[in-house]
C-alpha cells in the first residue's frame, strides 16, 4: 500500500538512456519504464509511469526500487517468479 500511495520514482526520466512501455490488454494496465544506465553497465536511475490497479502500480514502484544498481544481466535473471517475493504477504 505504501508503494501505491507514495510510489518510488514515479514520473518521467528526461535523461533516460532506455525506455519501454507495456500494457495488459486484459485489464487495461499500462506501465512505462525509463532507465538511465551508467558507464559501468548498472542502472543508475529507474523511473515508471502508468495507469492501472493498485497492484500493478505498486509493483512497478517496487520493481524500480529493486533494479536500481543492477546490471542488465542481473535484470534479465530477475523473473516473474521472483516478483511476488517483493510483496512479502501472499496476494490473493
């Protein structure tokens, strides 16, 4: 709930080096991600914006916080199976 009410790095990153937008046509959630990669290959900044349910928007906030400082290879290894571990309590 904290990540929904006070999201981490929500908004546009005008100095982004990488951007991507994805949507879920089944429910209408949309998330746009901006990343600023450093010369060392790590994510210096991760920002998101979008529309959707509490879970999708809080998840995006949690993911931005998690991937800052990670390399591209580390991010590729972060799977959909690992995502629910960020939540703590089991979602129903």
